[in-house]
């Protein structure tokens, strides 16, 4: 590049023109980028994106527009001279010629070059760059694009409904749920901090937690539905509604907006998983086994431990002294003092000493001991560990422990006296105030009924002996008449068995007092039957005897096949809900156009799924996809709504392939007839 004294003014002028051109190009790029960013921000926020994400996306799009437009402007002197000539024709290509001579003068005489540069400098001095490239229009466009992009962010600001109520109503005539804020407060005994979530698809909390729901949206009223209740939220201002829900079990929270004419909008569904407070786990660690002693003079060191998921309230070592034989024994309850060491609120360890001498145990008596713990949950029942025994045995029984042969003593963990004692305890427990729930009382009653049936089964087993021939029994009639045997014991055992059956039935129904009367009647009959004079063998009559000579005789063709209907496989409730939901989705997919009225069908599907399996993570994911489909359909986004419905249908199909019971292969009448004919032929010897 050649320079002359006159060319410096021309070069400075063209450089200034280049800077103005690039600046205006950058402003134009920023304007275009802000316009695109406004659309992107609106799409992100309406589909659940956060404000931070939308801000980063808007900034990236705007910077990309600025740099792309600025660097597309050619920065050479020739390009700037041509741009000036295009906007100022009176220069008559003087600036273009001067710019060309600056780069390559060629054989042009120096005097001619200096004249051209001199004239170009004089022409440049007369040109106003600001008038050729005015900033007014570019500035107005940039400000308008910035305002538009900023307005896109207002969809997440709840105050828009108050500041611009008319605009909000005009933009969206249907009631909508804009955002949901959930604050979960665990029960006070749990000692956990509250948790706040924004627009959650599902929430997981401790059972008994309080959930404060704050809904923002355009609606006349908001209805809050759960698995077992429905109520309207309290309106705090023009665009906010508040409600409180207590989590008792797995389920859902459905938020439905209604307008002034009571027309429902798109429902927002939130899956709920209620985590139960687990019961404490007590255990006896030392000695942690059954002990047999010859004398009741020892003092045993005992160690118990307990753990809980939230926090323990008590740890005890309880024992029961059992004295007596047969059904004539007594029970004495007691507790061993413990020294408790607390590792933390969830793990305790206790040590104590049980003095057997103070219990006055005789041979045959025993002590049953176990750890008992309770957690911090109000009204929670005490939990007992596995029980171990300390038994006082005779010298011969103690020596038998050293041999390898098995001890053939019959040890019964249950007895009729113990069943009576447990029933009396349950009646006393139900009479205290505040009393446990009816469900808890019935559950314990069912457990006692199972123990009663076990005692009855042992007694029935005892009466299983019988004479094979009734004539043998008749040969001993004189012994009965002489009084050496008393057959009334068998009748008493029958009465005891019947009374036990009646007691078990009453316990199953939760009728504790009638059950206790039947249990005591059974105990009295057993004590009469198991006295010193008894005869409890059961005879087999001649009519009941089996004729061995008639076995495997008769005509096989007279046998008839059993025709029983095959029981249908049990189908889990959530599988039925998935099947019904998949069928409903198929009906929606067959429609050419989805309208906002179709959101009610999708909401019905999600509600049935949550009722059937609210704690299943896969089902909750399906519900979240269906909720997005519901919002897309309500907003008129057909493509997004159909895509979400297809995704939900694919997920439901995947679960049904593994969870649904396999259908049994049926057979028609002709097939059954052929199989029967083949079986008959093989029986006659015709088959191979």
C-alpha cells in the first residue's frame, strides 16, 4: 500500500465508515437474536424450564447474532468506499478510485495519484457519516426486541396476573395452573427439616407429614383432590391459592382449575409416595440362646440392643416366669433394670442382671425373656424381640445335654392358658384411653386366633389314637364297667376342641369377651379330660373299616372325568389400570384432532394409575408423561401432546409385557374329545 500526504485523511474517513458499518451490523444481529431468544424463552418456560436456563439460552442466542452479523461485514477500504459511493452518488466514484490507488497504484503517475487523493480527501470532508448511517431506526428495533424478550420472562412472575389482569384474561381464556410450590413438613417427632419443591412431578415424604400446596394460576377457584378427599383451595389473592394435605398413604394430589362458569381446565397431577415409619428392631445379644440350669441360684448378665429409622423412645428387658405343669400353671410378669447406652437417637444398648434366686424357681419352671422397644411415634405399640428361655431341669435332664442323642422331650410354645392370658391383656389394652385403633386391635385378635388354632391342632393330634377293630374295643367293655377306665374323658376333649373352634371364630371376628368365655370353657374341659382317670382312644367302626380285598377292582370305563372350570389368574389392580389406560390412549390416538376437552380422559387415566400403584416409580413416570401430554393438549400443541401420549403408551406396554399374567392356552370341545379317545385307546392297549 502506497501512501501520500493527501491519503491519510482518506484512510481515516474509510476506517470510520468501517466502524460504523460494523456497529450497525452488530446492532441488527442483536435485534434478530433477541427476537429469536424471546421465542425460545417462551417455549422453555411454558414447558417447565427454569428462569436461569432461559436466561443462559437467551444470552447465547443474542451473542451469536451479534458476532455473526458483525463479522459478516467486509472491513476493507474498498468495501467501505463502495458503501459510501452507494449512499452518496455525488462523489462520482472518487473514493472508490482513491481506495484502489492506495492498494495498488500500478503505472499511474505519482502526480495523478496525489491529485486523486487530494480530491477524495476534500469530498470526504464534506460527507456526514451519521447522516448516511442513521442510528434512530436501529436503536428503536433493538429496544423493541429487548422489551419483547423481557416480556417472555414474565410468564414465571406470579405478579403479572395482578399488574395486567385484562391482558392475562385476554391471552388465556381457559383456567390454567401456572406453577405449584409444595412445602413438606415432617411430623414433629421425626426431627426433620421442612422441604420445598417447585412444580414437582412426584413427592416422597414420611407418612403423617403435612404438605402445604401453593398454586399460582388464572382461575376462579382451585380444587385439590387426593385419593380419599376433595376440597377447594383457599384463595389468598387474585392469582394464588393455598391448601394443606396430610400424607397418610401412597396416592396423588390433583389440582384442577375452574373458571367463573365452573368449566374445568387442564388438571395438574402430583404423585405421592408416603414412606412409613418403620417399627424398631429389638434383639437380645447376650446370651441370645436358651439356657438349661440345675439350680436357680445364678445371676445372668443380659445385653439387649435396639435400632430405629428415626428415633427410639424406650428400651426394656421383660421376662415372664412360668411355674406349674400341664395346664395348671401361672404366669408372672417382670422387668430387669437396664443401664442404657445411647450411641445416637436411633441406636441404643442396654445391660442388666437377672437374679434367678429372687424368682424362687423349682424344677420344671422357666423364665421367658425378651427385649422390648418403642419409637418416638405417638401411639406406637411396643415391639418385642425373639424370646429365649431359662429352664430349671432335673439332674437326669441336665446330664442328657452332654450326649449326642436328641432330646425327645415335647416342648410346646403355646398353651390354652397362654391364649387366655393374651386375650385378657388385649381386652385390657382396648379399654385404656386413648385406645388403639380398631384395626390394631383386630390385627392382634387375629394373631391370638392363629395361636388358638395351633393349640387346638395339638389337642386333636393327641386324640388321634384308635382301635382298628370295634370288636377289640367290645372285648374291653368289662374294664369300662369295672371303673378301671372312664370314657367321659373323650367327651371332655370333644367339648374342649369345639370350644377352641368357637373361640378362634370369635377372635377372627374381633369379639374378645365371647372368645375369652369360650377359651376358659375349653381350659376347664381339658383339665377334666387330662385328669388321672381318662380314656381318650378313638375306635374305628366296622362300617368305616377298609376292605383290602376290593382295592384296584371295578370297571375303569365307568370312571368319569372331572369337569372343573379353570380358575382365571388373579390380575393385580395396577395391571387392570394399565390395560384400561392403554385402551383409552388408543382411542385418543385414533382421533384426527385432539381438543382441550380430551384432557379429562387423560386425567382419568392418570388418576386411576395413581390410585392403583402410587408407590411404583415406573407408574409415576408414566403419570408425569401423561401430565405433560395434558398440558400440551390444553395449550393447543397437537404434536407435543401426541408425542407424549405415544411415549406413555410405550411405557405402559413395556410394563404389561412383564407384569400381566400369561393367558392359559384354551382347547375347544373337538380337541378334548380327541384327547379322550386317545386316552381310552391307550388304556385298552392300542397305544404305543
